[in-house]
C-alpha cells in the first residue's frame, strides 16, 4: 500500500458526498422527522452489524441534540428473544409490530438492500402505515429501495464507503434540524 492507494480510496467518497442531487431528499427527510415529531410520533431506526451501530449513534444524537424522538432496537435481550421466538429474519418486523404507533416512521439501513430481516421490517412498517426511509448501496434496484417511500442510495460496492456515506448523511440531517454544525455536547 502507498499514498496513491489512499488517494484513490478517499476519492471513492467524493462522488456520493458531493452529489447535490441528494440534497432535496435530505431536506425532505429533515421535514419528515420534524413533522412526525411535532405530531407526537417517533422514528424507529434499524440496521445490521455496522449499520446497527450507526442506528444507535444516530438515534442518540437525534434524541439528545436535535430533540427529535428516535429509537433503535439493539438490546441483546430484545433481539435474542424475538429472533428465538419468530426467527432472525422476522425479529425486526416483530419489534416494529410491537413498538410502532400511528404517526411513526421507520429508517432502515442496509448496504445491500437485500437483508431478509430488513425487508420484513419494511413490509411490517408499511402494514402499520409508517413511512419507510431507506439507506442502501450496491445495486441501485435493490429490494429495500423498491419498498421505501424516501430512498438514499450510495453508488458503491465498497461496504465501508456505503456505510460511512450513510452515517454522514444521517448526521448532516441531525445538524440541519439543530440548525448549526458546531454546538456544545451538553
């Protein structure tokens, strides 16, 4: 590995991060979050692996800093209980069925857009009349994107690029709700 490898690697981030065509959808998502919150609803956010960790981070920042109620379901006891009783591919859908209320929305993060548990969660969210916002990558015509109401897609097949662009977009919306990029942590 050399400096050129790193230069090429970081160039993979430039196109999705500086693509202004996503700005309209980011602002639409900001408005959706505020509307749901003002209506007394909440936003549920879910993902697998690194996307689950991202969901936790984003949920805390929106709830604490932006004052937008956002929850995730990353508790080991909840996951193992629901996966044991309903199957891993259905645990997220069951969580939405149990915790979803009228006026809520769901953000689903999946790099491939093909994870069965995420797809089932999207279908359950639709059954509960929740708006579905998706963050995907890889294949532009992925299954999750076809279910979503508002979709964010990263044109890359590199997991870390897809995940980090998702993370930056989500936190950019958080800062947009707050109205500034720099603010105290307390």
